[in-house]
């Protein structure tokens, strides 16, 4: 049976630590835990809490551990979940252009059964995907007249309710919006 051991010094020498500027780090979605090795102090990015007992036995030294809480810290009882949202709408005359809940004055808007807010639709799909649920089109079908012209904020509220009912909280969210002037 193969065994492995934790070599902290080797790990530190091969991996750079993300520079921090104030309370922001490039890897801000990773929970940070400060681990003190006497006589010097190192700060390591960790995705799971590190047990001081594991480090003490691996390094043969004395360790102090000070966990730092983060919004991105995974629940202790539920697994970390990731969802991905994608939405695409054709721009057509006669529709409002609403992005992120903001009505943008324009001669064209997103052709859709609801308000066509592509940004909020992506967020809803990401939340639903992380929960392992069907996408926005199945939960809020365009064949149902009650969603005709509905504000996407209703979809967000329902997705967040479903997330909370499942026992989850949003740890972080990243979205990319790409816009292109429609061909005339």
C-alpha cells in the first residue's frame, strides 16, 4: 500500500502565495487560513480547513491556526456546488433592453417572453444548475402566460428561495456580458 506525506516546505518552495492588497487577493474566492510556523509566518490559500494536528504531525513542529471566515467558505454540512448560466437573445425593435434590472434606452431590446434580462437569466440558470435543477426555460416556461413580460427579478427571487430551501448560500458569483451592436 502506497503512502504519502505532506511536505510543507517543498510545497511552499514550489508554489507562490497570492499577493494581497488590503483585504483583496487575486484568489479572493479561496478561503484563507493563517498558519504560523515558528520562527517564520506563512499564509496559505486553502479550499478546505487544514487541521493543525495534520500539519503538526507532518512537520514535526508547533503550529497555531487562525481560521479566517469568508463568504466563499463552503458549508460544513453541504458540499461546494458550482453552476454555470448562459443566455442569448436576439435584439429586435419593440422590446425593452433590460440588463441587470436596468432599463437601457435603445431602439431595440431582447426578444423574449419575459423582460429578456440576459444578465439576470444567466444568474438564475447558474443558481438552478448548481442545485441540479432544470434550466430557467423549464421552470419558467414561455408557454405559460403568467410569465409574459415578467420582470427577471421574480426569477431571481424564486431561484434564491429554492437555493435557501435546499440549505445553500451563494458563495461567489462571476458573470461576463458581451454586447455587440446589432447589424442594421
